[in-house]
């Protein structure tokens, strides 16, 4: 059988085919192909048992026995497994020593890789003696790593350490910040491990918990929150809409009116001027200009000159000075107690 010079979609599929042909019994080939989803969707033990007329437990026993035989053969004479393993390891080194199966498949197959491509890469990785597999569950994505550096348990422990660190920090961290706080050789290794966790997400080099909108925006409101957070200062709703359309978000084709509607309805955003919104967490609160004047006077606990009132109100609202003065002079809750000096009427 000819040596494989490199791995592409056709060759990976051919290697899988050649390996399956080393399994003498057709029923056993069928079990492996269906359990890994090598040519169609993955099937359960029950589904395969019904098809072959055997029990679920018998399917499990046969699968285990077949995989043990294949792994033993992989150490000696399994077709092309050594060449494929070398190629996978080369890619994994470039990806940070560990990667999701889908990401590795995108490298060795194509960016348009499908379920069968991912299944083939997972199957070959499982057989490769120098690779460590992470099975998918509620905590981890289906992933593969270089066993020389970390086995399955060590990979999971490292991933868990990153999750605990981010959770305890309470807000997203950059890759560089994570690297500084952890004991790994390179930031790429941290990124690779973090990408294995189902509890983490990232956006613009910031890593956080998947439930945090800052790194995992799930709807229009979350995307507005991210845009304002990145800007770091108040924005007009039309500017926010444009920023979303120009972003890398998925499903970013939204109307300006839709953005405005969500800004109005979400308590995280505060209207501080004509069409201008800020994040409540920045210290802004909802209310009219008169409400803000009243809040300023209440906190001062003493009469203030109008210029000082204007200065303090402008810290919370993007409005014209004349708007503030008109409210100060025209609202009954404010009383002038000296030249250009005001206090709350009820405390005068």
C-alpha cells in the first residue's frame, strides 16, 4: 500500500476505509462505522442492536473488543496511522497542543468540513497511540491533544483551572491576563485549553463564562451591551446600530429602529440625552433632567450655585446647559435661596 504524502479530505477518508477493511467481520465493521458516524449520523447502542438483532450490551462488548484490537494494531501495522498521527500532531503543535475535533478537522480536511470529516478525524485520533482524546459531555467539547504533553485527565484539570480562575475573577480576562495568572508556557496553550470548555466563550480576545453577554452575546440587547462596553462612553442609537452592522457578530443585520426599541426596553441602558444611551453600570440612572437636578441637590445636602448644579448634572446627562437652567428655574421642586443659588423646595 502506498505511503500517504499528506492529509486532505480524500486521503483521510481513504485511511479510514483502509482501516475498516482490516476488520474481517462485516458486522463488526458496521458497528464501528455506525458508532463513530463514519458514513452517516452516529447511532446509539440500542439503534445498532435493533439493526443487527443483538442486545445493547452485546453491541457495547463488541465495540470495546474491536477498538482494543485496532489500538493494538495501531502500534504495529495499522494502515497509514503513523503518517496520519504525525500530521495531526504537527497541526496540534501549531494550535496550542490541544484542539476541538472540529477545529482539527478544519485543518486537515477543509474549512467546509462536515460531520463525516469530523467523525473520521475523531476515529483516527482515537486510534493514534500518541494522542489523547476528550469525549464530549456537558463540560467539554470533543477534543484531542498531544499525549506527550498532557493526558486526558491533565487536559481536563487544566481546562477546569482556567474556568475556576475566570469565575473567581468575576469578569472577562484577556488571553495575556490569563497567561500571566496561570502556569503555562505560551498564551496559545491557554487559548487552546480554554476553547475545550463548554463553560467558556470569547470575544475580541476576552474570555469569560458563556452566560456573560460581554463574551457571548445571544440577542440584540447583548450585542448593544458589548458595543457600548467596548466604546466605553455613551453613544447615539444610530451609532450603535452602525457599529453592530460593522461588527463580526453573527446575525448582525438589524434595523436602527430595532436597536432603539431594545435600548428603551432593557434596564441595562439609560437614556442620557436626545437619542444618546449609556450603561447603567457606569453610574447613570434613569430619570428626567429634573430628576437628576433633584438627585444632585439631595446628595449635596446644601444649596448649590447654578453653575455647580449644571456641572454636576452634565456628568449624568448629555443635554444643553439651557435645558438644565430651564428645569431649575421652572420646576416647583427647586427654590432659589440666594443669587443664582438653589436648593430643594421641601428642604428650604
